[in-house]
C-alpha cells in the first residue's frame, strides 16, 4: 500500500473510533437503566427528566436540641449554677454551652447561623442578665421567623422584655422582691405558647445568688429538654398561662401550662387536687375565688399540666372540656405512699422518671400533676 493509501486508511479508522466513543457516551455504561420519564406516553423526548431521590435532610423534630446557657454579671463567680446545669446536660448527651451575657448579640448570630445550617430545636436558659439575654435572642430570632422551643429565665433582670410570639414554651423562676433580678417576665399580646411563672419570694432560703443552683430544678430541666424533640408544642386547645406564688417549704415543680376542665356535680377543689395528684395550693391559685363557695356543675376551672412525648400514650381523661372525674386514678394512689420523701428527693425522682411513669393524664401527651406536697 502506498503512503497516500496508508494515510487514507488511518483517517477512516479514526472516524470509526470517534463515532464509537460518542455512541458509548450517549448510551451510558453497559447495562445501565434508561432514564425514567415523567412525561406521558407519546410526549416529546425533550420533556423527559430524571426523578430526584427523596431528601434525607433531618427535620427539626428529629434532631437533638441545642442548648445555649447564659451567666449573669460576674458569672464565673455568681452564676456557677449555669455551669452545673450545662455539665448535667452534657452528661445526658446534649449539646450545651455556657456564655457570658456580654456576648449576647454575637451568640444570637451564631444561633441563627446554626439553625440555618441544621434546624435543631433551640433552648435558651439564662440567670439574671443572662435571662435578659435569652429573651433578647428569642426576640431577634422572631424577626428571622425562627422558632424557639424553650426559654427558661432564672431571676432575670427587671429590664427583661416580654416573651415574643415565636417561643413555644417559657418558664420564669424569680424573686419578685429582689433588686438584682426580680424580672416578672410576661408574654407579648397574642402569645399562644406554653407559659409558667414561679415567684419564689416567700422562700427565705433562696436568694439571687443561689436560685440558679437548685438541683431539683436542674433535674427537671434535663428531663424536659430530653423530651422536646418528641413532644409537640401544639395542644388540642390554647394552653392556659400559669402564674404562681410558690408557698414556703414547698418544692418547685415546672409545669408547662394550664389546661381547662369542667366541674361535675359534687366536685370540690380538694377532690380535684387529690384526683389529679396536684398540690392544693396550685389548684387554688389557678382558680382564684373558686374555692370560696361550692363549685357549680359545668363551671370551668384550670389545673396545671405537663406535656409528654407523643409516644408516651398518656391515658385520655382530662382533655380540654372533658368532665372532671372524681375517681382517684390507681397510679396516683400508688405514688401517694411516698409522701414522706424530702422535697428535693421528690423533685429529682419526679424529673428522672416522668418520661416513663404511668400517671393521670389527658389527650395529646398531656400529663396532670406528678407530685403532692
């Protein structure tokens, strides 16, 4: 073959090889399935598109909470209870970090950024000026349309603003006669979340310096935070706000909010408190004036309740509008045998076992009372 013939032959082979490579690229790997078409039969080929696999991004309800804790002024000296709480939360497996309240604005940006990247439930807890900071961050997050699962303020400063509408649960533990704290924090108009306020001014043993170090409160908060991503904040009816002046020598129980009930013939506040395993003072304060005379059948009263994880399967007995039953639940009667325990051991035991104990409750994971005084 002449030199010119060889060149011509090589050119033809190159053309065939290029065509084969192009055809393989169009067909894909050997044995690969053809693209799935969303278009109806007979539609033009240009309408074909691949179906994307479902997203596996975790939802906020499936992620563990992120807990941001804030000390008050001179926090490393006077707000050491916040560090103890963080240690207990970390021991329980939660992400919890303690900050100085002076970093409030900086941490707010961090909270927002973290939520954008991974929308886990947000928990804000603060003592004194740290309480003011917690509400301030929640207010800033409201402007960004970011929900806050739980805010707890411990004797916050008087200058603390109102609870914004994006907060799902709010608890305030304070000393109303204290000048260092004493912030009586109230919700903004239109607030639909769970709210409970506890004034501890009649407890001489509690001061602004040690109110953040209450071990029984820490235990209850650890339990509550552990249930957040399993417990829907929405209830079957608007939650009733609770405001208590806690009597002296009485342990503190952190209810989420109140639930309305209707009285049946012959019921008294004492019977209702006993039936639902509640301290009488709490039922009386939730229904000012109701105990001055006989209760009227059909009369609406309010009792405190806890929220439980949806999987807890609380028995249906005290939903909004449900009649009060005067029969004492068996679980409540069994627990009454342990009334001789100290207040602190009762609170700790209640917090440690509330997720599993069978107790009188209501619809949608509500639980009524856990401890008698």
